[in-house]
């Protein structure tokens, strides 16, 4: 028999199991670390007792990854990684032998050895890959009306011309609440309200409405006995009573909303008419014939662009200052500043303001930080900001945006069929035939990645990872067997495949069926960019004896005149340089073919995973080629990676080849074929050009930055490269430092 105190202690022990009731669960935060964390993946780190630490991979599984991803704000987990796949962390290893059932709401509810109790090292750090869209704290808030969520907002077209336009830009305002569409009373409707609504629907500016004309139409319909409009307008459930916006809001949810007061025998909408809006679409979404000339922004700096986004209206924000593109540090980055960028680019307000390089890291300078906008600015140049040169910001903090874009009918003009998932299949397009429309296939002849990119973007599926000219293993729809589109040529930036060049009458000798065009889409892709500064600083001339060029000649790295020389006597004059190729995308750059198809070169004793990885050309000022070279990917690997990211590709001993996200591959000036043979080139002024991934054999998020060009001066004894820049003007008019000038001045033959 227990004494009274023992009874009390036993009762406490029973009610406190399995966790001691005096031990409250700690408050923690989670984050994903590494350049690839932008896509919801990275090394898992935990903030406990004010210090960030990692999680050991012992017993870690998909259930634990799912708990972590949901706690981070994602829908769940697709995969998990062991052995520090995202690089080893530092600090404490907070959790070891973590065991979760998968139903927990936080990692604190899972079993483990205890906080900080571990026998692991950081080479065993866990990583996760999360699924779904991140529920960002910076996402535009939902609109609520007395506890009910406004699910959607739309413009209901009234006039015939408005109904035929795509996107719809003019009509009555409607909002959807609890599954029912309701109109908004025009009492108190302001131009500020219109500005916010247009921004939500993807339009940068608001227009004016001929309200008098619409009032006549309203009155006519109101008096029509066949119309139910009169009865509907007398019901409170038909109206949203009043909305009041300041005009700077990114979303209607930030404005004040009121529903009609439940007063008997009082009109729900005093003036008895719905609110009307007219929006102005950005240049990209205006019909081709009616597109307005773009405003002259030449005097407005910085100019802005988006990069590395998988969808229209999203990407890393880059600004042009001093003839050089650079990024923005995310310190203070918010929806208001992001909305100014979106409107400046011809979209609506910002849907999300993204921090921490979630859409990839840039290359080059970081121009701005602490950007502050009021919301009415026409460009980012009118906002206040600080120059980021002395702030210590790094590209891991590059700011990005996702903008509201207009809804068009382009997505309904194309579809995929026969694939293993909704992200792949035979491309089928809806084409006019007489007075009707019909579905049909696309000719696979000359079909490439640029065309596939347009289809994937048009469907809202991101980038293209593969463009297929033969789809014999995919079965299209029976009503779309006939080829209705051929000769397609795209720039890659079009919003619809029908905006690309194509044949008038269809001409497809191979026919459809197994030769129909197909695509595979993905939401992430690599992006190769060459460092312009390194090429400019390392270029020099070398007269190399023929007896040292047998292997290079065998691989075709010398000009044709080398075939007629008396080997091994003589020499070749080579323009040599180093190249550093960065992967700025959100997926690893991998060879198109697996190692089973790599080519072994006995002379150099290495494998080529891509036979032509870069083209090197010397052009006249009018573009004629006077000398050329090429470089195979004889060793495509992670030569260097930023701090916190471990090298994963190393080609030694027949290892895997590729370039990881955030890493770069360096080809030094002193290796074979890293040159242009200019033995036959006369003195003069030229253009030096390098093209990475020239045949577009591997998909990238952006092909515009694959070309690097320099101005070149050659006097027969010395060569100068200057003004080097990539196709998207990274490093334009780069100023040389004194050390760089000295290196260039010493590049004598």
C-alpha cells in the first residue's frame, strides 16, 4: 500500500507518459541549405537553442523527410538524400537516429537519441527534396469576407468585342465566395480599386470605362421582363457591398471589404449597378496588330529583367547598371518592391516575393540591396535603395519574383497525349480548318528544344527537358492523327507554338504517326554561362611545335592547312585562353547520353561525353568565319563549388560527368584543343566567339547566354581581347583592373 504522496507521484508518472510533462517540446525552425534549395531541396538544418545544426542520416527515411517538408511549408517529400549529398554542414548535429511515423506535425514529435546526442560526422548529413508549392510567408494573402475566403476574382465581359478578346480586359467585377460568384456594387468603387484588381489579373495598368454606355445597357436589361437581373439585385447574396483600396496593394485581400448590412427593405446596392473595370495588358499579351510601341526606358536605370524562371512572369530579378547586369540582395525584399518590378515588365502585381536565391543564383555583381518602394513607382529606379557593393551580400541571397500574369486561351490550343505522365507526350495543336477547329499532330522533322520549350511554357509545365522527333512508343489521340503543323521554327520566347514561324500549307514528307513531334517537360533546368572576365584576362598566343600536336590533330583541333604540313617539322599559331563555365540553373547539367555511349579517345586517353561541347570561332567584323576550333567535353566535372556544396561529378577513373547546380567546370588554357588555330589568319580586327552547348543537345533554361563575344585585335605578334560579354550582356564594358591590364600587355608570341 502506497502512502498518499506515492499515490500522487504514480499518478503524475502515468499522465506524463510517453513524454515527461515537465519537458515541453522545444521551439525549432527548419531550413534547406545549398544552391539547389531553390527547388525545395537541400541539406536539412534545424535551429535549436539559437544555433543551426544538421540531422544525421542514420535511420532517416521518407517519413522523416515528409514531416520536415510539411513543417517547412511544402505539401510533402519526394525523396531524401544521405551522405551529405548537398554538402557537409557545420555546427552541432542536433538529431541522430530520427524515427518518424510520418503523421507528426514537427520533427520535435519524432523519436531520436536526444538533442545533440550523436555519433555522426557532417559527411552523414541528411537532405530532402520536397514536393508542392512552398507556402511562402511573402505570398499574397487570400481575401476573406466575414470568415469566408474569396476563392477567385475575374472580369465578366459584357460587350461582344470584350468576350472575343484574350485575355479579357474589360467588364464587370466578380468575386467567388463559398463556391458562388458575386458581383461588386459600384457604390464607392474607385480607380485605386481598379488598379489593384487589374494587377491581380496580370495587367500592369488600369484604363477608363465608358460607364454611361454600360449604364444604358444595364437599364435596358433591368427593364426586360425576361431577365432575372431585377430579382437578383435585390438579394444580398448577389453583392459584395464595398471595397476600399489605396492602390498600392499587391492583392485585393489587403483592401477593406464589406458585405451588405442585413437591413430589411433596403437596396443591397444603392445605385443598383455592378462595378466596371478596364485594364491594359502588357506588350507581351496585346494582339500583334494592336501592340503599342514600348515606352522608351533608355533614360531609366536600372532596367530590369527576369532570369531562370520556369513559367512566364517569374525569375531571378536582375538590373542593368553601368552597362552591366547584376542581381538584387533580398535584404528588405517584399511584395511592394516585387510588384513594382512586375508592373515595369508588363505583368500585374507580384504573387510572391522570393528570398534566398529560390530561382537560382546569378553571376557577376550584386547591384542593389534594401530596396524600398511605396507601390506607385513606374520603375525600380524610382524606389529607394542602397548599392550592395560594400554590404557583404552574396548570390545565395538573390531576390526573385513570381508575378500575376493574364489568363489567355493559349493553354487550350495545345495538349500532350500518350505519355507516361501529364508532363510528356505527343504534341497536338488546335488549328483552324475552314470555319471550324480541329486537333492534329506536329511534324517531327527539325523539331528541337526551342520549339519544345514554347510548348511546355504554353501548357504551364515549365521547361522542356527533351524534344523528340520520333514518338513511336507514344500513342496520340485518334482524332488528331493527321499532321496539321509543320516547319515550326521558334525563338524560344513565344507564348504559343502558333506564334512561331511555320509552313503555310503543311509539308511533312515523313508524315505523322511515329514521326510526330513530342516533348518532355520539367520545372527545373540547368543554365550554363561562361565567365567573360576569365577569357578576357587569360588569352595569349603560342607558337606550338607540330611534334606536340599529334593528338590534337587526330581529334580535329587544328585548321585544315595542318594536313598539308611536313610533320613533325613546323609549328601552329594558337590563340589560347581559359574558360570557366558556371551552372546557374536549378538542375544539374548532364550529358545527353549515358556512359555506355561515351567515346574513348586513345591518344588523349579520355572519354568524350559530348563530342562537341563548345565552338570557338574567329569572325570578321561582318560575321564571316576566318578560323574555328571546338572542344569536346573530355572531362565534364565540378572543378569548383561554392562553400557548403560538395563536388559530385568527377570524371577520373570513368566517373560520372556533369556540372552540379552552383558549381563550375574550368578548362585551363594549357590543355589540348583549348584554342583557335589562327596560323592562316592575317593581321586585323576580329570578333572572338565562344558558344557553349552549340547544338542545344542538352536542355537549358536560357540559351541566350550561351554565346560569348569579344573584340579582338591581332597585329601578327600580339593579340588583345577586350569588351568580352555573353549574349545577355553579362560583363558588358567591364573595367579592367591594373593587374589584368599587365597580364594582357605581356601576351607576346
